[in-house]
């Protein structure tokens, strides 16, 4: 009973911090907007039309995107670390990001090698999203097929890493034949961005995100069983092939969609599950899953607020900020605790 009360307090605290970070994120930028005006815009009572456009069309979608990306990557990382029982596993170990990167590389860099169709292809926001989604989907199909053929979970991890190596090699070949302008465009996509989504794109993102999160919630019992090994999970009547399939599918949907819409964002998926375990002192996924959701969203909002460089017109790469801000915190926590919970 005492533990439940403690967790309830921590959840409430995280929700309050999340709401505070959400409003601070919307208020900061090249133009600082007062909290009163933000609340007024959300309830339809604001006098400054310029601020209303900035909040409604730019900052609010960006803040919502940060919540979806941070929570989604955190949950994906938690699923992969539990499935593979590997503290270094993240949401992209299955080669999902590599598949998305290959799809984008074919669109942006393909004209340097193939010419013709790729040279005349329209490199737009939607074409990049579709290319990244198709690349992720093809790798997903390959990994899912392997998961039904291979019994050893670690073999799936290695095969996922091999898929990543193959796609990285293809991207390297495309890069070799590409112009400096094409390489720059591809590198900028690789920095990741939370500010490019409209409400229409965000709605599509949200639908796929909800499907992935729902699959994750249905896997809680399997995840808790896998903590003590596959033999223990079998003794509880867990269908390992089916559970593994659902966990991989959930991770791929979430991570693939995030990469397609926001680019490859590092660190969050690897670090947030460890940070959550250090705070909550438990390995129970009934506790960890919502906690990772909240903490991942908070960290991403904080990183995005820093990346905006408040008061200036500059926007730093979100990938750089997530690593520079988060990595020292994780190192400090692990050194302080002197061990890693898993």
C-alpha cells in the first residue's frame, strides 16, 4: 500500500512538471509569449492575432510533437531493453531507423547515382515522410519474418544490427555519388526536427502512435514475465512467438513513425528507461510504462526548449541537445547509484 501511495505521488509530480514544461515550451522562442496569452489562445480569448497564429500554427503542434516523440521513444526503448535483456538496446536496434534513412537517402541522394526519375522526383515534406515510412516498413517486414523463423531472441537482435549495417552501406554509396547540396539536405534531415509538422500530419502521426502504444500496453504481462527469462515466461503460459511479434511490431510502429515525421532522434530511447528505473526503483512494467511516457515527454520538451535558444532566431539540432543535456545526467545518476537497475 505504501508503494502505491509513493508511485501515485510521483505520477502526480511528473504530470505537474509535464504541464509546466508544456507551457514553458510554447512561451519560449524568438518571440517570448506570456503565459496568460497562451492560456487565452487555447480557450479562444486572445487579443494579439500575431501571437495567436504563432501559438496555434507553430508552437502548439511542436509541443505536442515533442510529447509524442519523447514518450514514444522512451516506451520503445523500454520494450527493446526488456525483450533483449540488454541495457544498451534502444528503439532503433532492429534497423528501423536505418530503413527510414535508406528511404530518405534514395529520394534525396538517389539522383546522384541513378539520375532520371530520382533527379525529377519532387523532394517535398510528404515524399520524405512516405519514403522514410516505406523504408521502415520493409525492414519491419523482414524483422517480423525473421522473428517467426528464429527461436533465439539474441539472434533477432544481431540480424537487426546487420540490417542496419547493410542499409548504412547503401547510404554510403549514394552519398559518394551525391552533390554537396544533396548531402547537406540529407544531413539536415538527420539532425531531427520537431517543428515541421502541420495539424494534418500530426493527426496521422497520432493515429499510428496510438496503435503502437496500445500494443505496448497489451504486452505488459509478457514484459514482466520476460524479466525472469524465457523459460519462466513459458512456464506462465506466455506464447513467446506471439509476444515477441507484438513487442517488435509495437516498437517498429512507434519508432518508424517518429523517424518518418521527426527524423532520427538519438539518446531518448536508450536513456529514459534507465532514468525511470532509477527514480521509481522498480522493474514492474505496470509502473514503468506510464512513468516512461511522462518522463520521456518531459525530457523532450526541455531539450526542445533549449534547442530554440530563447530570445534568438537560431534553432539548434535537437539530436545534439538530447545528447548534451541528457547524457551527463544519466552518467551522474549511474555513478551515484553505483549500479544499473534492470
